[in-house]
């Protein structure tokens, strides 16, 4: 177990189809400032969190109601010594049935304990997955990153 990629799973009563569509609605649960598209194979999109994090993802696997994989093709994480630490990593969502519910299994392949970003990035992923994506799936409202300066919020 030397790799220990970051993983997070949760269950929901919503259908795999509803969950699949929710995951692909990145603006609503991860980053409202997302640029590009994330709803088809080979789509590309980027997200930015203040001046701390920029990453560009390409949808490299897209199996409706079952699996989504994003390849991080560019990254700049200003708070790290290796600012491109995410580049080449993969972010995946696998859907399945468990006890009559839909199980979502998330993995950020390459986000491992030995890299600098692991502690902060795994914490952020847990918050976005648990407090925003799951909330969006169950209530219809996520809590994505919102650039407050652009939104006029003080």
C-alpha cells in the first residue's frame, strides 16, 4: 500500500443517472467559475481558486451512469514547491449499487501522502464531495467555490 491515492465514497438514495448528471455539473458543486465543458468525452475545463490553485482537466473516460475520469493536463498550485504537482494525475468517479442505494467512489490517482499537497488537497476534496456534491445530489443545491470579488461579496 505504498501509493494510497486519496479516495472517498458515499451513498445516496438517488439513481445512478441522477448522480452521474450531478457530478458532470461541475459549476454547481465544485467551482462556479469553471471554464469549458465537462459533459462529454474529450471535453476540457479549468477551475481556479483565488491565486492558489489553477487546474485544467480533460474528460478521458465517460461511461454514462457508471464512470467519469478526468486527466489533469495542467496545474499551478502556488502554495506548493512543485507548482505542477497535479499535472498528470487522474480524478475519477465510479458509480454502482450497494444495498439499494447508489454508491459514489471518488479517487484522485496521484494524490498520495508522500506529496506536498496531500494534506490540504485531500481535506478540500472531502469538503467538496461531502458538503457540496452530496448536498447537490440530495437537495439540488451545492456549495461550489465562488470568487467573492467577482460576485461583489465582501
